[in-house]
């Protein structure tokens, strides 16, 4: 009878050790999987951060170019510049200029 109890105790101990081994294996595997997922997410965030930085630099360059082009447009559209260019092209002022009144009365209540 002692032998049977001893065998049962030994089997129970091996079963318990096997369960503990499986539990340790599952915990280690879970930790490794979570570490891999965390590493993948960190890589994705770093890559996205680099892309955002590149987009911000491109945006800054485009804004600078836009400001420069706006300045060029304002300078080209200035009346003095237009008059100077017109004279360079051979255009002359019209000596006969007709000025219209600022407001033309179409109908009156009087």
C-alpha cells in the first residue's frame, strides 16, 4: 500500500511539475511575443516620426517658396512696375482721357 501511495505521490508530483513547466513556458512565450509586438510598434512609431519630420521640413520649404513667390507677384503687379514695363514695350499715355462721374444716377425719386 505504501508503494501505491508513493507511486501516486510521485505521479502527482510529476504532473504538478509538468503543469508548472508548461505555465513557465507559456509565460516566457507570452513575454517574448509581447516584447516582439512592443518592438514592432516602437519601430513603426520611429518610422512615422521620421516621415512626419520630413513632411514638416518640406512644408517649411514650400511656405518659404510661397512667400518668395508672393513677394515677386506683388513687385511685378505694382503700378509703377506695370507703367515702367508698358513704356518699355512702347505704350504711351492716351492724351484724351474721359473721366466719368463716380456715381451715375439711374433713377431719381424727385
